[in-house]
């Protein structure tokens, strides 16, 4: 993989000095190439990785494998959670390989780096793995769609529920990069708005294996709630070690602010039972989600999570927009996507706003006890549905320049 990444970077250096280039048009009849820049080998590989690649391929198959008379090809690459590698892959794909659009860029920092490249090249980017609210605020671009969830939605679903259940004092264990910072900030705002207080926080490097010193700080804070603004294998390690440390036995509540079903599966119901969490999708929520999940499970031997289901839904939505617009031109496709509501197993009445946010319902779930679970992956029970206009940041509060420009027209 390191050899592949080096080759990508070298190839890009040969065609660019770091500035936007004139892009030759793809030859007529060449495949429409859809790319995914993912974590295929590190802490987020289980929640994005090969599962997200498979979801995109399933969408292409279900669409018929062609659009505008051209075959559709899906490419995937590993960014190793490094923004510079993610940006280099995007440049080469757009400039050399004629990739038409991206269906995901996993993790917030790589996504923000790729958005800059996509803006220069006027390319559509659908985002399902990253959560940073800045994607549709200060960093918004005309051709990006933030599809599955945001740190704001997580804070206003999970964070708000925990505070309303009596968790008034918080201490955060936060991964030290864009996603963690924004998730902590958004949750802090919710805690304070509901009369709570934040007693402190500690920053942890991404890929941390030993959380003992950070958990000791959390324990010494005597906060009622320890909020984990971490994800992927970092979250699994943090919660496992918190249980071993005995935090929950001292009366402190553990709150995972971004919990995927993969995490619950990895930790087990004995460790996670009773936990509340927010998600945009659960495989057993309706007939459509169950049908998709069964097909996904047959290929991946695990149930899809919200980001993987979002990849499928957003890929279908993008391809339908290309068909409707009769072109892959980014502006025309974006208009078609905004004009068409999303109604599928993932979202009902979903719509894409001027800032690029896809607004849809979010769900608050509670993890079942071992006795309540009737089969593998039967993990959640629905507690509440949060309508999209309540779960996501109101457009009136958006800091996206595109919203301000639209308001002046």
C-alpha cells in the first residue's frame, strides 16, 4: 500500500506543480468513474473501508451499471487518514484518470482537504463518512453534499438526550483533530444550553492504544458524564479500557458521541447494554433497510452501518441526477440533486440545502441487553425520532458563504 501511495504522489507531481490544471475531456464512451477515498487499513476501516466500497458497487449494479450510455466504474483508495495523501489521490483521479465524482471521503480532515481540490476542479463530492459541521459552514463548496450525519446532529441527538436524562456535568475525551474538536464544541453548546456544565477535557492522538492517563483525568473530574468524542477503533479501545478502569462502577456515565453498530458488535452487548446513541440508519428499521442489509450481509458478512447505507443512497441519488440532467456537468447535476427529494430505505423526505447539507431524520437508539437481543446484530431499540429540521443546524444559523450569496439574489 505504501508503494501504491508513493506512486500516486509521484504521478501527480509529474502532471502538476500544485495548481489547478486544464482538464482534458474524457473520451466519448469512457466509463463514468466514481471514486471513494477511504480508510481501508486503519482505525476507521471497519466503519468505512471495504464496506463503503461495496455499498457503492451495489448501487451501481442496482442502477443498471450504465448511465448516459456509458458504463459506470467504482474506484477505491486508501488515504491512511492523511489529508495530504487524500488530496493527492483526488488530484490524480480528476486530472489523469478522469474520475467524474467522489461518493465518499472518510474522516473529516481528509474530506476537507479533498473538498479544496474538488472546488478547483469543479467536481461533485458526496460525503458520508466525515462528520465535521464545518463542511457545510465555513468550508462549504458549491459541489459538496454532506449526506449522512454531522457533529451538530450527533450533539443534538445523543448529547441532548443524555443531558435531559440527568447528565448535567461532563468531561470530554476528545481525539485531537477536526472531527473531535467540532464534536466536543457542538456537544458543549448543547450541554450548556440545557443548564449543564463542562468540567474539563483531554485531547488524545488519533490511533491511541492506551487511554489510561486520559481516563484517570476523567475519573478525577468527578463529572457525571464522560463524553467520548472519538470514533472507530479509538472508541472501542476507550470504552473497553473505561470498563476495565471501573468508571461506570463509580457512577460515571459513558457517552459515546459517535457509535456505529460495528462498535457495538465489537464491544459486545454486556459492555454496551443501555447505551444511548444517535444514528441516521439501522438495518432493522423497515422493510427496505432489511432488504438492503440482507444483500449487504451476504457479501460482507456483517450488517451495514449508517455511513455505508449513506454511500449506497447517495450514489443512487447522484446517478439519478446525472440521468435527469443528461450530463455529468457538476452544476447541472447539483441542480438536479437539489430539485429531487430523497425517498428510499435510508431517508424519507430528505432534501439537499443551499449549503450542501442533506437534511433527514436522525434516530436515538438504546442498545439492548443480552436478554433482549434475539439474534446476532439485533442490537438496537428505537427511543425517539428527531426530525431533520430539529436534528441538523438550521439554515438560518449557517456560516456558509453560499447561503449568504443566495440570500442576496
